[in-house]
């Protein structure tokens, strides 16, 4: 029997937001070292990719819970108990085919996740064109069918992450009640519409009304608020102001400060040395993951790693010059060599 971990979290818990190209097994491990949130989410995995022979391996890679240093068999090497012993990880999935939701939800049961989340907020044009992400707000009957299909196939707690509406803010008045009636374990509301993308400030003023809806329709569903939340200090302030909210999800705040979930950094910034040591750790995990995937005849490309440099090499004299140098590198060995030459000068 799977326990509903959402019920065992402290009030005002923190969540690292799902971020495509960011919150994979490597970055989650990096943030664990800097200071873990109470819950991790994976990047989103497409249910129809998983259902297709061609896409299944890639989908499964995205759902790796740990880096296996000496994999024997790609699928048998995981420890299904891992999620029980450390920070819970929720697998986020998306799509618009109910049968495919059933298929992936049923497989997730045995992959070691603590929960399953359905993405109904992604604004990406390709995702929306495929009927997924925020486009689900415009097809509520299908959205409900997908939730029901996922729930029927797993005993994992099922949650949804969404936005206020597709075009208009007021859509939340019908959209959120509809979701709340689905007996979800948790509902994350990103306080913007799809149309607003992330270009306007999050609508914090709507929190009391959203809490009222949750209290009235689904008091047992955990309510998580997302959008423009910076760090754990900000979470404490918001939690005092809005005690009806159960949890707080941080996305881009982690780029400004990877220690943003760490209580010991509430009133201090990480030092240059601490950030660089975290980068060293990221590079080490990157190499391990690359080796692991190559041994499975797959790839872990180097180029996306460059996007992360800004997180660690920041806010000191000469940081932008050093970053520019690192951006020219083509592998982790050259990155390490440059970093070493700068710190031993
Ligand atoms: C690079 C990037 C990738 C994202 N990928 C996802 C995703 O896969 N699933 C999802 O639900 N939201 C995704 N989001 C949205 C975030 O989870 C979050 O809702 C949004 O960034 C607002 O929170 P913030 O203001 O704390 O960043 C992504 C955001 C960013 C910046």
C-alpha cells in the first residue's frame, strides 16, 4: 500500500518546480547538496512518447531517479525504495490521450516515485498544439478524463499543476473548482494565465479566494502556490500572510540562488567558494550521468550544461569574463582546467 506522502509534509512545505531541461536527476542531486526542498518534481514526460516503441527509452531516461554508476541493466538497476529514504520525487507527465495516461501511470507505480503530477499549465506552443499543458484548460472534459485514467491506473497520489486560466484571469473561477472536484492529493496553482506566460507579476492577491475554493470544495487537497517565490525566507513571509496555503513551489528562484531552500542561508548569500564547489559537484555528476547514458547507447549532451554556469559564476568581480571563457569550453575537463587556473592564481 503506497502512503500518501503529501499528508506527511510540514505545513508551509517547499517544492522545487518541474523545469524542462533543468530538474533532471543531476540537478535534483545538486540541489539536494545545496539544501533540499521538501518535494522534488521531475521534468515533464510525454505519455504518448512512453506509449510508443520509439519514444519509450527516452521517456524512461527522463524518469531515472538516480545515477547508476555501473549499470547492469538499464531497467533493473534502480532501487525502488530510494524515494522512501530521501526527499520524495513526483513524476510529472503530460499529454492528451487518456489511454496513454493509464499506461504511464501504471508503469510509474514500480519506478520508485512518491507521486504523479499532471501538467496542465505549460504554455509552450508545441505542447499546446498537441493538446497538452495549458491547452487542457480549454478542453476540461478531456482534462478530467485524463486525470481519471491516471488515477485508475495507480495507487500513487495524483496531483495537477496548472495556471489561473488560458486567456483570462477569471477563468480560475470555473477551472479550479472543476479540478478540485477530482479528489486530487495536491493542486499547484501558478498564479498567472497561459497568455501572461511569466511576463507579469504573479497574482498573489488571488490567494485568499483560491484558498476559499479549496476549503469549500476539497479541504483534503493540498494547495501549493507557485510564481515569483524567491527563497525560503520569502516562503516564511508568505506562509505567515496566507496560512491557508499548504506548500510553496519555487522555480526560477533556484537560478538566482541554488541554496534558496536551505534554512541556514536565510540571511546570508552563499560565498563564491561555496558556489564553485557546487559547480564542481555538478560537473562530477554530469560526467557520471554521461558515462551512464553512453553505456546504455544513449547520450547526455554537453551543450545544455552551459546554461547552468550562470548560477554558479555570478556576483563577483570578473564573473562575467570568467563565464565567457567557460562558455567557449567543449567538455567538462576544459571547464575544470579554467576554474583551477583561476583559483590558484
Ligand atoms: C526552464 C523552465 C522549464 C519549465 N518546465 C516546466 C515543466 O516541465 N513543467 C511545468 O509544470 N512547469 C515548467 N516550468 C514552469 C515552472 O515550473 C514554474 O511554474 C514557473 O517558472 C513559475 O514559477 P517561478 O516564478 O518560481 O519560476 C518551467 C519553467 C522554466 C523557467
